[in-house]
């Protein structure tokens, strides 16, 4: 209800401002604390998706931020709502994804009495979010939203939390909108690039690792072109497989959890390692074991958009503060040496990668997740999207599935269970024409499984594979390694996932043996409905290369 005197409510100013910033989708669980903002979505061009749980709403927003590079938007209510959303806020932090979470807040006159559901958001999210604030005055909404977009996206992206006192959202004032923002590119200096040129000319065994955020399809294409010109072996870091085409002749594989031993050896033996875009966190450093801290034994080039990440753990030989987008275009100016000392290495690395995932490993039980991943890689269109949560099942995705396109694999580098389904819903919202498959575990799926109803409500025909081994398998594996035979709290009693899908109004099929999968997948697709394919996995098939009993036996023999 915009009035004739140009006065708008705080809620209207806020939603108009989101629209000016180019927001097309927002995700919420409603609350009485922000009714005036909800009301302002009437007549706006932003599609508001209502979810069943705030963790799903927050993950959907995070996924939008991760893939588009512009903040994903989520609205949740005060205390309990934002507490539920905090898993998504943490993911945005660890995964460096731009996101803005709007939270209802008690009226201004009640603050600090611990009124109903009141929280001090600045204190609670002070260390998890990139910025946590509260808007006291509706005339400052355009300014604060503009800053929130800049903060969420610039440098190393991350989550912003903004609290909205409910009376502030109802106040009516006249204020102009702020203009649309653009994330600031950070260009590498000429000196940086010429030093890199020299390092590459002197290298004998270089390898590149790509990760992090602030990539785009064009940046990935530019990097692949560079890798091709330099015959440079390139690996992707944990859950960033979508940054490099798996069938590019320079692709050396996934350098995540349990990488190909040949790739691990290659990185360890390299005399020059380039990490582009990612943090030198626990995963790319293989739990901080690959390089010495703080002075690595090999030459490291670290390219990162956040200056504070450069030298955080490792002292790089060359630190370049740049966004991957800008850095990759600057790579056009580098020339490969006349004689590439490592010529042939990218071919070997790629052959090692292909061989590592060529054939499924034999596993106990009638359903082999490796063969299913191979079927998907051979049969899904190249622009398909696979999303995943966290659990041992994901090892089969990384090893046997082949990601071809930017956005083709979406996962949480923070290892947050329950990620796959909301991420799939967000991707299907963004790309209605593309096939979206979510690969989840039985534990993983039920962390956000209630939002299967959101898929049904909005007609998002995602296909969810639930790898049901009746276990919190990852933890059981660690338990058997550390405390063999002393099983506790890792068994699961599961529902009938087909009945679950049907009860929600979706399609369901069970797969008892690998050869049932193609027909089940075809039927799911033909149904046009959100679907669940229930995969009955033998609990002994705990990794692609080890059984649960073998892990226990090994641990017991070590203790004897
Ligand atoms: C939100 C969250 N809670 C707990 C964990 C710890 N955790 C990691 S993997 C895992 C078990 C995953 O089980 P499931 O999804 O069934 O996959 P599986 O390992 O059995 O293949 C747990 C509990 C986590 N990573 N995230
Ligand atoms: Mg499981």
C-alpha cells in the first residue's frame, strides 16, 4: 500500500530496496515479528518461497549466493527462527558465500528486557556473520541494505544478519531508494603477474588447486584456457568440483577428503602450488599435513579476494589479493615457457584421475553407489546439477561422478548435513529447465527432509537419492577406528522413504539392486514430481574401498 505522498512503511522500503538490488528470489519461514515486511512482498517482483524450517530457508539463500555471487536472501523470525537458521549462516561463513538474513526483532521500546523471543543479534552472530546489525530508523534502510550487499559480496564474501524491530517496519516515512550495487573486482597488480610468470617459467612440477567463491562461468572458462595453454595439472578443492570440467585434459581430480593417492603424491611432490580462490583451510591442506606451517617446503602462490586470508596459516611465496574473476582474465597476459618442463604431466594427471573413477569398486550388498554415480555421469545431460549433503555416501559422488559445468555440483564445504535438499530446491528455482539430482544419506536427508513438502508446494521436480545404510555411517566409521566394537548412537531406524515421498505428494521408488536404478530414475523423471529414490545400501559398504568390519578388525588388531 504505497501512499500518494511517497511515504512507505519500513517493510515497503526494505522490499523495494531488495528489488532495486536485483533480488529475484527470497526464502522465509514467516513470523509475527516481521509482518510488515511480509506484507510488502504483495505486488513486488520478488518471488517469496515459504519453507518448513529455517535451516532449509537459510541453505536455499546460501545456495543462491554461492552460485550467483550476489547475496541470497532469507527472512526468519526472532530467537527460535534465527537459531534454526544458524546452520545456514555458518555454511555461508565457511563457504564464503554472500547472503543476507533478515530477522524480526521485538519493538524498539521493549529492547533489552529479554522480551518474547528477543536476542541480541550483534552478540549472537558477531563472530559467525561478516556483519550483524539492527535497523533502528526506517530512514536508514536504503543505506544499511546497500552496505549489507557490499559487505556480503566484497573481499571474501559471507553472511550478514540484519535485525528488524517490528515497530520500525511499520513506521511510515518518505526516503529515496539507494542505487543497485556491483561487487568490487580486485585486480592483481602487474608486478604480481610478472612474478607469477617468472615462477611458472622456473617450475618443474607445478600444480594448481581451485576453490573458494567469486568465480563465474566465464572465469572458469578463462582458467581452463590458461591451464590448457600451460599444460598445467589442476585439481579442485573439497566440494568445488564445479570449477573445472572433469573431462578437460588438465583435470587432475578432486583434492577433498580421501583424494586419489596419486593426486596427493603429485601435490606433495610439486615444486610450485597455486591455490586460486580458496582458503588454505583444513581440506585443501589435508588436515594441515601437506605443507609445513608457517613456512611451506614448496613454493606457494595464493590468490584470494580477502587480504586477511593471505598468510593466515601459510606464508605464501607469492600472495596475490585478487578475485578469481579478475585474476583469471589477467592470466591471458601470461605466456607459457618455450619449453614446458612439465609437458606431459597434465596428461598423466588426467589419466590418473580417469583411472581412479573409471570403474566402480566392488562393495558388499546388491546396490553399488559407485555404479549408480557412473550411470548418472553417463546418462545425465552435461548441464545437470548434483547437490549433496554430508556423509560417507558423498565419497562416491566425488570419485565416480564427473562434473562438467559451473554450478554442476553444489555442496557445503563446511560439511553441514541436510544441505543437499534445500540446495537442490534453490538450484531448481534458479534453473527450472535443468535436471537437479540431490544425493543424500539417510541421516543427512532427514535433517531437512521436511522441506520435501516445499518441493511439492512449488512444483520443483528434484530427484532425491537417499543412500540408506541405516547408519550415521561417517561417525560409525570413525567410531570403529577409534573405539572398535563399541558402537553407540550411530544406528538409525529409518522410515519407508517411498511412503514418505508419496505422503508428501511426490513420487517414490525403491532400489534393492543396482540394475533397478535406471528404471527407477526414468520413472521419477517421467512423473514430473519431486521424487525420492530409496537406495538400500549395505551398511558394510562404508567407503568405496573398505568395509566396516575390515576397519573394525584393523583397529582391533592394532589394539591387541
Ligand atoms: C549438521 C551436522 N550434524 C552432525 C554432523 C556430524 N556428521 C558428519 S557425517 C554424519 C553422519 C552422516 O550420516 P548419513 O547421512 O546417513 O551418511 P553416511 O555417512 O551414512 O553415508 C554426522 C552425524 C554434521 N557433519 N553436520
Ligand atoms: Mg547413512
